[in-house]
């Protein structure tokens, strides 16, 4: 759940123990519940809910868990979560954006601040790192599923900002505000996306040494352990020295 950043790739390579899988399911469930509470309970009528369910299925979350998460949104006494963004710096002064879904913002801020302080980072003011990133929608389509000319034409017609040909996928980049609209439009012709989310993409990546990378992964792992934290983005180039 750390976005589709380099960090996400490293995390998945470490394998998923039962405890880690339970933590991921908990975060996915929370997003499903919030999406269902804010919009239609029918995923066909609610793009955010549809995207959340797709992410849950990609993580092999059981159907029963998905149904329970949707049902939770109907309980009037259930907790009200709000999306809050925290910004700060990790070790070696790398920029961090931490997105949360929380029912207690004081708890979230306190727990994030504690982790960062213990690990050589610091929590900053709102806006202290956001200017180093672009907030955009990202869609990935497997190259096996579509031809290049086709996807480029579809992306342009749907109003996408960019369409890139990467190793095994086509990556469509959208404005944040257009993400769900464009995704819904593309879903008319594309059966499935290998990944779809709204991300914070660094404008420039910072290269880190092997030791700095290990320190940073320790911080990111500790932050992900926090229940309120949904996704984390960093401008450190974690692809280096793998």
C-alpha cells in the first residue's frame, strides 16, 4: 500500500507473512468502507469503490472480506474516517508524503512524528514536501493485452496527460481530478488494469547510498506498521543499489 513507488516493489520482494497480509487487508478494507460510505454501494456506479475493490482483488483479499468492508459503511455507529496527508523528511533529508485514513488525527500525527523522530527523520508543516511532487493518476495496462497504437489513441481521446511505453506495461498518467473519469472511460474497452491509483510522483529523484537506503526502508516499514497509514511516497531513488 505504499503506492506504486520503488518502495512498493522492494516491499513485495520481501514476501508477505501472515501478519503483513493481515495489515494490508486491514488498510484495503478501510479504503473500501470509506469509498462505499462517500458514494454508491454499487462499484459500477462508484469509481473510487471500484478501484478499491480491484486493488483488494489484486492483493488476493477474500470476497467475504470485501463484502464485509462494504457492509461496514452502512453502520451508522461506525467510525468516520477522514483522509489526511502528512509531510516530512526521512533520514538523509529525503522527502516523504504520508497519506492516512484516520478517525483520530491527533493519534495519527503523534504516531507518525514518533516513528520519524526515532529513525532520524522529522514531521514537517503542511506543504513542506508536496511542492517536490506531482499529484497525478496512474494506470498500468499489460502490454500483452493491447497494441501500442490502440492504447495511445484511447489515452489521448480519454483526455490523459501522458501515455508511456515501459518494459512490460503501458503507463497512462492523468491529472488527479480526471483520474476516475478517464479510468471509467477506458474501462469500456479495457478489461483490467495491472495497477491503478492516485500517486504523488517526485519531480526529481534523489540517489541514496546502500546504507541510506537501508535506513530509509526501516523508516518506511515502521510507518507502514501504523494502522492509520495508507500510502507513503518518497523522492529517494530506491531502485539504486538493489
